[in-house]
C-alpha cells in the first residue's frame, strides 16, 4: 500500500470514528425533540449557497495538493482558484452573518415572556 493510499484510509477511519462518536453522543442525549414550539427569538438562518461554495473550494485545494505532479507543492491550476473561492466564501459568509445580526438587533424586542 502506498503512502497516499494509507493516508486516505487513515482519513476515512478518522471520519467514521468522529461520525460514530457524534451519533453516540446525540443518541444518548435523547436526540432532537419535535414537541412544542421553539422559544421566542430562536430562528433558523436563511438558506445559503456559501457552505456549498466552501466545500467545493476545499475540494479544489485538496485536489491541488493531491494532484501536484511536477508543480512542486501543489497544482496551481486547482489550488489557487480553490484558495480564492475559499477565502471569498468565508468573507461572504461572515458578512452575511453580520448583516443578519444587525437586522435582528434593529428589530423591536418583546422579552416579556422570553425568560
């Protein structure tokens, strides 16, 4: 087995271990309850394409590192666009969170039954 294949196997085993650990912890806590309504002020964020863009960017960076060929550290045709997409997506996600935070803070609050 080559070093690269061994690395992929180790990463796969690590992912399965972490997912199993998360499943065990969430199962022990009783899982998610669908009874009742959420407390006041609790909301889900708006749908976003940014997590998908970050995932694609990480995939491009990983492919650039794995398929380096004769380029040295990484394949620049894959890693550089992935890096730009990654940084741009992170910045966009932080800005979107800031806009959402400001929108929520500017709304009138009714904390009479929240606590």
